[in-house]
């Protein structure tokens, strides 16, 4: 029986899948190959790049006009800038791939001969040139994980390909496709001899195109999910189908991971007589986030990179970044962490990522929290919002100041500490949803616990700015209206210089919003 997969290239005989070649413009790709072009395929991790390359290789070899070989170069990454060892690994891996995919038993011996007689700086060039002269059909080389290489190794690879380019197709590959997460412009190569930065574009200026593999469309997401129904008879409710698209926005790994967990891991989902419901999809989403599954953990690790922080920190704070280089913005889009919306602005790529980012950043404060008795629960286990407010005010007065230092992003340190506290609250079975965007000037939180829904808006009072209460009451009105609530919290963190200690300035008062809602204004 087939299943949803998140591990490596898809196998249609084992995995639910979309035809890989349907996910890009095959006519354009074949035209580039016919024109002897060298080009790139890039997309975020785990979006199906390798599956597409393998399908293209099979298509070309079956057609018979070209000999196509796929090779993964990631093994050479371990050698870093040890050029001789790295280039030997690259040549050996390409030769082994030719043996595996084409049955070319001569290629490994040929590689050993070249490696024993040729300097590292030209070994790939010589190997490919001799190989192409020995084969009747033009060679198409599909090189995966190229951007895993670093420094002189990557620089040498690009320059050897560039040096052989004029000899194509008789004495060098007709087409080389370089594949990785990032576009070539973002290959920043630090030459070990001079330490200057060389961009990938300058080292490989023969590139004709950069093709980006997109996420699934809403229709493709639905088609993939319904393969499970066709295979097993188990249906997805319409709400569940919509929820998968809403949560993932078609990110292939997330679609497969959500569906696999809902259909194959959750006990209710394994019962094929029961439908996959919206509730099962939400359970699967929450479990993935809590467990920090590998894909989300890799994403979280990126948050420590300075170029990522320069964009994400102000976004979480609702600020507009002062000056962020275009390369940094493009880098986050290439990673798949952000996307450009219809208006051209940057937003988090999907709701799951939007949930993961602040959760990860709040993990430090969360781990630093003292033991807190759940005084916000009534005797019957339901949430008492008034008691929750009292508990938070007491917590903030006593622990707010030192916990701010445990937050990795200074601009949103108060937000992270509050979220860490609220995670203690929902450990008993609630959820915490977050809304934020560049330039919004706020972060919105929605805490759900049983029958209780509590909407909050977080604002920061900064030096040189007016008291944000008036603006916050107007914005919170809109947020509460969307939640169908007639009351909520407006939390104002005073980050101006020269303020009294947190314990002295923390208080709360009830105010009325412009639309008559009862708002608890918390100044912290």
C-alpha cells in the first residue's frame, strides 16, 4: 500500500505523488537543453527538486537523444575547502552515478585514471571532456546539492564548468543543471587565498536561466490528498481538505507530513472507516510543531543567522525594517521561509511557519520559567480569565526583568516572555495562535482553552513615539471582531529609556474601545 512520504525522492509505486515533470515547464526545460544552455533549478528544501531531476533524467534517457546522469554532490561538503579530496569525491560520485543510472561500467575506472594523473583544479574538466568525446550522444549532467559546497571547492567546480563550456557538446556536457536551495546570485564564495567574497554569478557567468520549483497549487494539494482516498476509500472532509491547504499553502513537505500523520499515525486516522476531519488535521499540525520534526527544526536553526534575524525580528515586532539588503530578503524567499504576497510585501510563507517562528524563539524564556501553580484554573478545570490576568501580573512583576535577558531577539523580548508564560497555561490542553506582519505595529494572540477564547494585542511603547494605547484599542477592535469577541487584552510593553523597574510600573485598568468593547489595558 502506498503512503505519504517526507523522506527523499518520491517513488510512485510506493508513495502518493504528483507527476514530477508536471511541476515545472517541461517544454522550457527541454528547449534550454536543445539550445545547449547551462542553468539552475532552485527551491526550498524538501519541495521535490530531486524527484524532478530524477524524472527528467529518466525522460531524457528514454527519449534517447541524450545521455543524462544525475549526481548528488553533498558528499564533498565534508571536505570543506580541502580541494583535492573534495574534487576527487565529486568526480568519483559522478562516475558512480553514471554506472548506476546508465550501466556505464567504464566510468569509475576512467575517473580513477584521471584522478591519478590530473591536478585538482582541472580534474573535473578533464574527466568530463574525455567522457563526452567517448560517448555518441551529448551528455546532460544534473548536479544536485551544489550549494552545499563551500569556498574554494565551490569556486573550483564553477570555474571548471565555465572553462569547459566552449567545448560543448562534442567535448563537454551539452547542458549542466545545477540544483540547490539558493539561486546562483546567493552563492557567496570566500576564496581562501584572498578571503574576498566572490558571488556565484561572477564565477559562473555562463548561466542562462534560474528556474524556481514552486509549491503545490491548491488544486495539486487536493489531488495529492485524494490519492489516499482512491487507494483506501478513506475520505477527507471538505473542511479537512481546505485546512491542509490553509495551513501549508502547498509547501510539499508540510502537505505530506500533515497528511501522513493524520492518516497513518493518529489512531483515529488509521481507522479507514472514519473520515479525516479538520480536527485530525489540527491535531497533526500541533504534534508536528511540538515535536519540532526535522524540517521545522532545520527552519528554526536558520533564525540564528544574522541575515535572517535582520528581517524576521522586525517582522515579529510588527516594525518596518530600516534597511535590509535585497540579497537578504531574497535569501529568505529562496529558503521558503517568507514569500511575497500579491501586493509585493514579504509575509511568512504559511501559517505553520508563522506558528513555529515565535514558538522557537520563546523556547529559551519558556525553559527559564520558574514553577508556576495553575491558579488560573477553576475547580472544574476550566479557565478563569480574571485569575489568569492576576497570575500574569504577579509573574511579570516578579520575573519579567530577568527573563527578558533569556530572549534571543531583543526587539520582541517581552512578547517572547509573555508567550512562554501562556504556553504554561495551554499545556493543559489549549492552543495559542499568533498574527503578525511587517509594518503592522503589533502582534495579536488568540488563546483558546476549552470554551474560553481570549484575544490579545501586544504593543510596544518606544522612545520618541506616542503612547500606543489609542492606536491599540482601534486595532484590537478589528481583531476581536474577527474572533467574534466583545472583550480582550491590550498589553503595552514600555521599552522607553529611564522607566521605573518592571515591578513598579506594571498595572492594569479597564478601558472601552471605540466600538464599545471592554478592554483590559495591561501596562508592563
